[in-house]
């Protein structure tokens, strides 16, 4: 007795074409190309999640630096001063303070300045 795989093959093709909806050109219509692009998309998505973390960190640093310079201190001096003072605050929180609560950020700047002197 031979085994027929038509149903399985059809469902697999359907799955790839459904996932490839919205891709440009033949990649959304041809199963072999859709499958290839589907796996490549997974690679791009994985890399994108890592890239997003880098981009956010860059943004936080730019915000902190801008606020720090408004308070007559450089970014690297601020971070170094906070480390010397033993203050454990991450860049995300510092950037949030810099953009929303300038008085609290100024308090951290003063702590950093005292630790540097």
C-alpha cells in the first residue's frame, strides 16, 4: 500500500503562503520563494530585536547628554560621578527623568558633581 501525502503537502504550502501574505512580487505567490523568504524574515526579526535594544540605548544617552549639558556637565562626567558616588540608576531611568522631571535630574547632577570634587 502506498502512502499519499497530498493533504499534508497542501496544508504545508498553505501555511507558507499565509505567512508570506504582504511580501512583494513572487515571494507572496510562489511556494518555494515564500518559504525561503519566511525563514529569512525570521532571521531579520531576530536581528531586529537586538538592534532595537541598541537604538534605545543610543536614544537614552543622547537625551541624558543634552540634559546634562544644560546643567554644565558632560555626559561621561555625569555617569562617572554617579558611579563614584555609588548611585545605581540605569540610563533608561535617567533619560526619563531628564525628559519629564528636570528637578530630580538636577539632584542627580549635583550628586555627580560632589563626587567628582
